[in-house]
DNA sequence: CAGTGATTTCAGAAATTTCTGAAATGTAAG
DNA sequence: CTTACATTTCAGAAATTTCTGAAATCACTG
C-alpha cells in the first residue's frame, strides 16, 4: 500500500507526537494510519505502508489492543486479522481518557492512600501535602466519573455551554436558587 | 539531607510514574521532593538527597522551569538558588494542564488545520476524519479556555456539583428553561 | 493430522534517552 | 581585576527503549 501525501503527513505527525504522549513512534503511526483508513487493514498492509518490520507491527498492534484503541475485524474468506478504530470519535476520546486515568492517575491515588495509612511519620508538612494532593485527585476523579456517565449528546451540550454554566454559581461557591430549587 | 521513609517512598513513586507521563525519572523525583519539602531547596541539597550528579540536578531543574512548575527563591546572605513549588495545588494543576495542552494538543491542532488548507487530496475519508478530529479538539480546547477563566472557588463548586449540572440539559441537547431564562 | 500461512515471541542489534564528570561560563565580593 | 563559589554546558558513558529477523507457536484447511 502506498500512502497519499495527506496520509503520509498525518501519520508522520502522530508518530512524532507519540513520544510527547507516552507511546512510541511506531504505535502512534499505526494508530494514525488506522484512523484515517476507511477500511480495516491487516498487519501485512500496515507493515509495508509504514516500512517497518512485521514483528514491530505485531507488537504495536498488541500495545494498541491493550489500550482498547483498536478493534479486530474479520473479512469473509480471509484468515488474516483486520484492524480499525471506532467510527465514533467520542468513543475514542472516552477510551483514551479512561485508559490514561487507569495508568497515570489510579496508581498514584493508591500510593497516596497507602502512605497515609502508614500513619504519622513525624513530617507534618509532607503529610499535609500528601493528604491535600489525595483530596484533589479524588475530587477530579469523582467529577470525571460523573461526566463519564453522561450521554455524548449532553456532554457536547455541556461543553458548548461552557462558562455560562459558571454563572449559576455565585462567588462564595453557593449555588443560585435556579439550580437548587429545580430537583 | 536524609529523607524520611515517607519522603523516600513519595519521591520514588513519582520517579517511576514520571515515565508514564512524558517526563524522566529524575525530573519526577526532583519535583516530588520539592513538593513535599516545607522549605525551598538548593541544587546541592537536591543532589545529595536523590544521590544524583550535580549536573543532572541542574538539567532537571531547567526542565521543570521550562514547564513553569517550580519557583526560584533567594535566601538572605546566600548566593545559591533555592527552589519550591507553589503552595496552591490548584495553581499547580492549572499550570500542568496549560503546559500539556501547549505541548501535546496545540501542535496537532496546527498540523490538522495545515493539512486541511492543503485542499482536496482525493481521499474523502481521510479528509473527513481529519476535519472531524479538528472540530473535536477545537470544542475541547474551547471548553478548556472557558474553564481556565473561572476562579478556583467556582471551579471547585462546579466539580462538586458534578452530573447534577447535566440535569439542566434535556436529552435532545436543549437547555432547560431554568438555565435559559436566567442569563 | 499434515501442511500452509498467519501471528507472536524473543534474543540481540540499533537507536534514543538519560546521566556523569570535567571544563566553561556566570556572578558577586573583596 | 581577582578570587571564590555557583551554575551550565557538553561530549562521551551508561541505561533504557525500540526494532528486527529468525524461530516458535497457533489455527485453519484439506
């Protein structure tokens, strides 16, 4: 498979960005290629489109699968595995956020709780700082859990509303009547 | 400087997590150490607390400064530079989000716009996919820009309210009267 | 259940990133 | 201007990550 120059540029960009995210260049490129391909691709096709080794493709796909970022498809009369990304961009974003939370946030939250359980260590400042950090992370993950439940439509509306929502809350942090009365 | 076992564990954890984020172990450790230290620390102190080379400390601090994550302080009658993290956790989070956006999102947005400007490349699917991705990123960064403007107090309240806010929007995505009337 | 092709595994090679010590540069004080 | 630190730079060493080709495993098919 030969890439159009548009595909080429897109794929290369995601490869470079990959390192800024926590993933490697090849994984970024594979994902980008699947993302802009209208049809599912098999490992062989990816291998030659990106000019990498077959085994590298295999590892990259495995990595993407562990992130739940690609779906496996099968073509009638073809034994090979074909891969795609979900059509729904929101689904992709949800997955991405969920997985990053799992890998980047949750372990830290666990560790902080563990440290607090070890009880007073005679370092009041550090202890207070750790507690404060834990509380903040809990607040943010709690908010995230709520947002995760929302249907996409409502989420979109919420984002579009933007800061107009904040108008409902006065400076002291109390809610305006409009919000408290209803429900 | 010798670390208490609490400090030790905290610092090592952030070192390990560092690689899951885009930063390296040492940078994570330096930041963690500054974060749980009640007093500003100089490079020499950091160097021996973490058992790394003086030059490594210098590079790590430079990296943290480029992220705006540390502040430089000076102690009367001492020529050395002392470093701390802001007391306000919210300020830290805001900085972190802003910097990650700058490094991880903005370049991609620019690239996508650039690709669109290059005009029809005869690959309708890829073009549509790119446009869709650009729109989603614009929506999210737009929402972020709004949230960034809010005072911390309101932001906290908003997060605590959580999904109750979503009750204000009906399934079709239209706002409920309560929200539209008050303005 | 042998044969064929697809996929994965894995040890070492290649590439990249991180770290160090030595030298260079910067800076305040005398 | 010179001395006395403090900090930064930088080339090479060390460590880590990524990539490859060969071999192993897996799984259909006839």
